[in-house]
C-alpha cells in the first residue's frame, strides 16, 4: 500500500534536461535532440519517454540515435524517443529528419513544448527522507519496515529552441 505521496510546487532543477534544435529547409525539417540526466551517476532514469512535436504534414521519418528507440507517432503528431534505462550524469543524442510537402508546409506555431515522462527509483528530488517508521498492528502480522523512494514526472514540459 502507499503510505504517503506528495507533490512539489517549487522550482526544481530538471532531472532530465532536453534541448531540441529545429532546422527547416525547403521540403524537409531536421531535429537534433540532446537529453542529459542531472542526477547522481549511481541512479538511473527508468522508462524515459521524450515526446517532440512535429508538423502535421511531416512524412518519411529517418532517425539516428545513440541509445534507445525512436518512433514517429502520427496520432500525437510527434516523435517519441524511449530510453528504458537512462544512467545519471549521462548525455545522449538523437537526430531526426522529416520530409515536408513542397507545395505547403505548416509552420511550427511558436515553440511547442517537449514532454518528458520518467521514473527515477531510489530518489526524492526534494531530499525528503523517512527517518523512522513504526508499524503498530494488533493482529500479529509481521510487517517489514521498508521505504521505497521514487520520483516520477508530473507536468514536465520544455520549450524547443
């Protein structure tokens, strides 16, 4: 069971920092994406999904990546870079190229946000720790005094450059 859960509303240094450079050419758009983990190298991010919006008329995707898998999710109008295990203190690169119709190319309005989803086991981004845990149970059940720390993304978005 979950004994306690909490949310932070203060500014916190992003645990996974993502930068995306978008270059548009006639008939093509290129992305260079850099993802950097900003937590201890003894920890790792688990099931990291980096979702980068692309124009709705983009087609013929081509990807290169240093780690993980990349797929074009047409229903989201985005490319999704998945890194199953993202070690702390590491940086990875991914590049993508899409064809655009030569007649019309939808402009990327403003700078759409990049969404990052992740979990980091054994980490509390706030530094909160349980120092003492006592279980009172009169039924005779032998409970383990154990605490599992885990940090998950909330509404975690970054703007493209």
